């Protein structure tokens, strides 16, 4: 296994004084059309939450697809019945073919994104988000992580998330040696919110 995201700090924000705040284990990722072999370098980092309670592959709102340059009216593969919000509103959601790419905060891996296999695709709400956009972020679910063989460590004592991806042992060794020579540096991630 190759360490791909190294101790990335939790994303946190406090909407009002005295409010307990919100934290999420988030990773830099990008949604693309399914045919791309390599994604274009992102102009900014999209924050995708890792949600262990979501058993699907990936979940977004329509505006997330549009921001990624993906037409939500094309390549629909099916429907998913879901419960949204605290009011337990049942809603039919569309599923669209697509890919999600993870980006590393390790300098040696920054230009080598990792593709998550999405089965069957990206589930999305086909309307605008009515909630605080910081709460309605794209989600990576358990199916995508399991199918890709990813290992995730959520370290609540230090408010960080780390992620390992499958890789040949020679590549893992090469990256580890390169990191050791540079003092195990990590790159900061500035989220677009």
C-alpha cells in the first residue's frame, strides 16, 4: 500500500459565534467524464467528504457536476431511491456515469492522481442545494473506497485523515525513499468553498 494522503487536517468551520462547529475528513478530488485516462490539473481543490455512512460510490448536487464541466442531462445510467435531510424526505436521485480522481498532498505524487472506480456512477440531486454549501459537499462513499482497495485512517486525536492506495511494492519503495530525502514534506491544501 502506498501512502497517498498524509495527515491532511480535517476541514472545519464555525458558522456562528458560540456554535460547536463542524468537522469533516475531506480529501482533494475531482469529478470527470468517464472516458478520461488522466484528469486535467485542477485550478483549485474541490473538497470531497469521506462518508462512512454512505454506502454508495459518490454523491453530489447538480451544481457540483456543472462546476466540473459535466452535463447532468447526459450519460444517465439509472435511479437511486434515497432519504435526504433531517425530515426524512424520500427522493429519486439520478445516477450518471463519471469518474472521481483523488489528489495527493505528497509532493512526489501531486501529478499522479488516483482514480476511484464508481459502480455504477455518481449519484446526484438534480436541483440546487438549499442548505449551507459547506454542508452540502460532494461525498465519497464506502463502495468507491472498498472497490478501489483504499485504506483510510481518520485520526480524531490529531484531527487528520490519511489514505493509502494499492500500488506495486517497487513504486511504494521509490516514493518512500524520495519522501525520506525531502524530509517527508506535505503540501498544504486550500479548499474552494
